[in-house]
């Protein structure tokens, strides 16, 4: 074990290896909140359009609604992709930790075999 390792035992995991991706979580939340706000804006726009222009604004509102729904869907998907990136990062960290443990066990085994 190295001097800068900050572990009490070899089989413990350093706290740096378990730190969450805080910034990515905020970005995921931001994307999802923006998607919900876009839907609220869509509802407000449809209500305002129907109240002010009636059925005559239907075609314009349909185009705007489609555009806002697609944009909100893309923002929501961006939040989901960000969460997927967080999960992939955790999987990568776990693989790195396990590979390090396997490497350490192999070196210990070699040392034991040399000392026989």
C-alpha cells in the first residue's frame, strides 16, 4: 500500500472512487426541469391562442406545439443520457477497482511463491 492511499486496509475502497458525479446530476436535473417548463409553456401558449384567436389559430398552434414537444423530448432525453453517463462512469470505476484488486492479489501470490 502506498503512503498516499488513504485506506486503512487493502480491501477497502478509497472515498475518491465512490464520489458521485455531482455536476452531471445537476445537468440531468436541469434538462428535465427545462423539459417540464417547455410543456408548461406549451399549455400556456395553446390556452392563450385559443382564447385570443379561437379555432383560427389551430394550425399555427399545431406547428408550435409540435416544435415545443420535440424540443422538450430532446431535453428529457438529454437528461436520461446524462444519467446513463453517470451509470457508465460508476461501472468503469467498479471495473478499475476490481482490476486493481486482482492485480494486487496476483502480486501477493507471486511474492508468496518466490519466498517458498
